[in-house]
């Protein structure tokens, strides 16, 4: 099955800083999503991005499908951005997702 | 739109009892749902794929007799942990794919099971 490698595993930022999270896949994926897991455990959908670039406020994501990686950009980080960010990939649209190990982000005031 | 609701959010039970967790897609139909398990400070691990009207497909190493999955309608899948033991304590999360949608998965709030 697909292997998902996320980096960095931990990231500590000062409020206002920018960051880039990366996800590498062992094989081609046609289903790729980024999530933020809140302190209560719920997964918040950030992006559904099998290819291309999307932006939503201070967050944006880019997937280069041919090179099997995806990037999540967080600009002007806020303390409320803290938490675990997961990327997950699947072979086909709507297929099961394999999750990376996550990036624990801490934004300090 | 695309709301998935899980119930209960927290449950504590005695060893040997069975616990049922419900996963509902509130505003869309979902032919396929997935059940994941998450240990503290770990990633999500897929347990099984639930398909409406047919038997669930379990991942390797997941006991199908221990974790019973039923997907009786296009908006409801249930996970029953049978004869629960302390090692079954975990965070269980379901997700659903909108039938006819783009393929994005939507996740429930999760259910935290504690077996005493």
C-alpha cells in the first residue's frame, strides 16, 4: 500500500511566522487531503487537493502529483493554528486514505 | 454541507461488555464509510471499509468478530466493539464519502472508548 511521509514531525513558531509542511508519497495518489486535528480530536478538512494549488485565507496547498508530494503553507501563524496537521492519500478518488504521522505545530504568542 | 456525526462522543464501559458507535452522514448519502482507530499521539489507522448493503472489508490484523460493522443505510454505519477489553480503549473515528461526489472524505467528531 501507499506509504506517507510527513515532515517535520514537530514545529515550533512564534506568532506571525510562516511555515511549510511537506508530505511525500511512495506511489501515485488520486485522492489527497490535508487535515487539522483539533484538541478534541476532530479532523477538520483543510484541503482536498489531488493536484494543483488551492488557497483558503492564510492557508494554501500545492500538490505536484508527478513528483508525489504535497505542501501546506501557513502564513502569519496564530496561536489558534496550533495542533496536529495530517496529510493523507488514496489511490483513487473516494478510496480509503493512508495517513502520515502528522506534524505537531505549536505557535507561541 | 457534508456533516458527519458520531455518537457517543465518549463512552466508558466494563470489561466484557459490548459498545456500539454510530456514524451518520447528516446531509448527504454515503455508499462508503471508513472506520479508523487512533492511539494517543499517533496517527490514524484504517480498521475497515464499510459499504452499504454488503459486508465490510477489514484491514489485515483487525478482528472482524471483535469489531462488527454494519452499514444498513446510505446514511448510517455502526461499529460494535464486542466483549471489550482494556486494550480496546482508543479513539475511533469514522469518515464518509459523498455518493457521486468528488471523492473527498468527511470525518466525524470521533468516539473515545475507555474500557475498565
